[in-house]
C-alpha cells in the first residue's frame, strides 16, 4: 500500500467538485424552453409532495472586491441597486409559481452571493416575506445565509431569525494580515468572534466558517495559525476549500501570479496540517472539503444516509429538486439543469420581458442519471452498488481505476459493493471521477485547468 505522501502525489489532480453530473462545462445553450417547463412541472409535482423543494437565491452585490473570489458578483457601494434586483427576483419567482400545481413546500432555503448581507435587513425581510407568502414552510425546514463578518449586523440576524433562519456561514478564508491584504479581505479575528457570538446569542444553531488553502502568500505556519485561531470559536461546520487560480477567467486574480502562491508541496502541507488539527479537535471529515462536529445535523445525516449534495454543497435535507433564482443561479430538478444568465443586464432584460433568464442547461439521459447516482452515493454515503451487469463504459473506464484505488487503500470492493475507506475520504473527488463518463469518454471535455486540485 502506498504511503500518504505517495498517495497525495498520485491522486492530487484537477477534478470537479461534483455539485452536478454532468458538470457545468458540458452543458449547452438551453433552446428547448418547452422541454424545461415540461420537466419542471413533472418533477415539481413529484418532489414537492414527497420531501419538498430547495430554494437558492443569488444576491450578487459586494461593496469591495475580494481578489481571489470566483463567484458571480457586482461591485458597488450604491445600495439603491437593492430594490430593483429584489423586484426582478420576485418576478422570476412568480413566473415559476405559475408552473406549480400546488403551493411549494420549501424545506430548504439558502441566500448566497456576492454578499447577501449587502442588502439591508428591511429589504431582506421584504424579499423573503414576499417569497414565503406563496409557500408552505414545514417545521423541520433549514434556512441559511452567507454572511460577511464585516457587515452582518445584529439587525440582520434578528430579521433572519424571525423568518426561520438558524444557519449562517461566514467567509473567513485566512487570518494572516499579509494574505488578507493580498486578497483584499481585511477582517480581524475579533470581528469574526463578535459576529459568531452575536449569531449564537440570537439563536442560530449552526455556524459555518469558509477557509481557503493555497492563497497568495499563504504559508504553512500561517495556515496552521489560522486553524488554531478559529478552534476556540467552535464553528459547527468548516468548509476547507482549495484555492483555484484561474486568472484567465477571473481578472482580479491577475493582481498576483503563480510566484505569489505556495508551491504545490506547501499547499498540500497546509491542507494536511489543517485537516489533522480539525480531526484531532473532534471534527469529522464529511468529504469534499467539509468538516462537522458530531452534534451538527450534517454529521447525523451522513450517519443515517440522508446526506445530499447539490449546488449549495452538502445538505442534510435530501430534496432532489433545487430551484435557483437570480443572476447566474442554477436549478437542478433531478432530470435536468438550467443556469440563468451570468450578466446582470441580460438577466434583467429577460425578466423584464416576462421571460425566464435561463440560457444554458442539460437534460440528463437515463445513462447520465445512473452515473449521477453513483457519484452522489460515493460523495454522500461513501459507498455505491455496481449493477449486476456492467455497462461497457463501467468496464472500460471505471473498473480499472476503482481496482487500482482498492489496491492503494482508498476503497474496498466486496462483490458489487464499493465502499470508501477512512483514508479515501480525502480523495473522494477522485473516486467520484471514476464514474464521470463525460470525462473519461472525452466527449466535449473542457480544459481541465478550470478545476481546482482535489487537495
């Protein structure tokens, strides 16, 4: 069996995060709007009556530019942009409600960005109350928001709590002042402590921190210090992401270059040190960059098999129907995907014309759905069951890699059962890749540089 460093060198490759299958680069212009409507109506009727739906709302505005960020955002200090955007969101929501044959049961709702707390508490209340007034909210719902430590106020938290939010995620990234200056994300640790305590005092039961390794000027000692700094704050979850340097896509990343980044060996060492600190502190490696304390529902959903993964990341609520609202938002309705226009002006143009703003997507074939389920099973349950009769792609592409991974101790193969080992959890993206037939069969394969490394 390979030693740990040998495993890292062998399996630390650029692969997707598998928030979908097929992944977004394989999607195409969605000209078949009637096909999208038909599948939306059919899948909504089925899923709404079972587990309800998930709703993602993208709020793209930020007051300042974080140079590392690859999210869809619009930088402005003019808050008069809030109301027109909310009106567009509500019009988009009303277009979808017309396709629903019963009130939507919203089991999960997430506000992402951008910076959702760019919006005033009063405007967030107006947006959310307008949407929720047309929906049914079950008692076991899960509402969450991404908050910036520098502008999330007690007033924000009070409004959100009043509307049923109990989870908040703060973007921390790194505590080193040198790194913060390079990525233009200046936020003292004391400010992080303050907003964390305020959220808990308000009644929020789950606080997540986003951390990033591989950032410009990041060092092993600095990355380790960041992890040790945040442990006393006891975030319930931690998302520990690999920085993806794609300056050909993200212009702001051109403000630094590869010479400013930690070497691949140092980046790997930062991750390994951080992972060790977290696991020794009692966090469980959920997989795909996510860690959770044993009391958190994410950990419990992993144990009971209800863990799910979609474009919001891991979720404890396994709804297979996700509706995305707002510029660049993505919807996953189980058998099809659709993404909205990425440019704000184009999004407004479509919505004001009384049309949905979708511009690309993908309709899954029966074969796609089989591979998608294998990937979900590996990512969420750490195991999958191969069919009794293997398809030719599984024989040709999946089995050789799975067999090799079994020899390396990343998984076990018992008959048709594939089970990820404890060691294999940190390579789970690579194990998922074994079932990514779009990748293996080289059909319209994208530039692999667009994906971050698996570690």
